C-alpha cells in the first residue's frame, strides 16, 4: 500500500475533485502551513467551532450524545480552555477514491504546543468535510487559527479495489458538511 506523491494528489484533485478547494504547493507566509506537500496534503481548519462545555452537566455518551455539550462559535481564532477540546472542520471537502485509504496526522506546530489533532481514517469512497478534534493537553488556554493548516492527510493506495466501500455500506458520516457530532 504505497503512499501517494504530490503529482498523483494534484492529478486526483484536478480530475476528480478529490480535494476542493485545492491549494497546489505549500503556503506558509505568516500562517501555519497548508497545501500540497511531497507526500500529502496539509488541510486548513475552517472558522466553525464547537467548544466543549459542561454548563448543563451533560454526560459524554457516544451512544446518546447531547449537543448541549457544545457551544457553537464562528471566529478567526478559537481559544480552547485548559485540558479541554474543540471540534472543527476542514475548509476542504474530500472525495476519497475507491482504492485509497486516507490517514490524518496533526501538524508539528500544534503538537509542540500540546495541541493534539485527531481524525479517524477516511475510508474508500467516503466524502465530506472532515470533522477535526483538537485536544488542549496543557493547563493553559490554547489558540487554533482558522483558515490555516491544522493537519496532514496521507493517501495510501491499495493493491486492488475493496469489496465494500464506505459509500456501499451507507456510512453514517457520508457527505457531511460543517462540524458533525457523533452519531450512533
């Protein structure tokens, strides 16, 4: 399962709309870098955030998740409280080919500040905005910058097509737009 290079990512973005909008090359002037790199794509976080809150004493339950656990914000800078987390989404909309699995890793700029970015793999034929989870592991408030780099996606091409794709099985997060909360 090889990691796909820049020229393959560029071709897929242009011919199939795999990444929209697509930034060809790295942009880094005064921002946390984003765009096409040698063997991946550095995606941006949009200006839509869901900040975790415990105002209503909600219990975090993945089988019965309460939207009251979050406060919605649309802003250029999101401040994550100490030892808390926030949900965001990518600016980019992804369409994963049937023979590709996409892995996401956090940016070192955020990791070196104690901010961890988590995303589960993007499965074959999944599409949508990617919901990003930012955890602030520090005892201090932390900033996330909208429309700047947040994470890097690596594209792993399978030796053959999978028998059943995410689209085939009607995955619950298919075609998501905006920040999407957990579903059962």
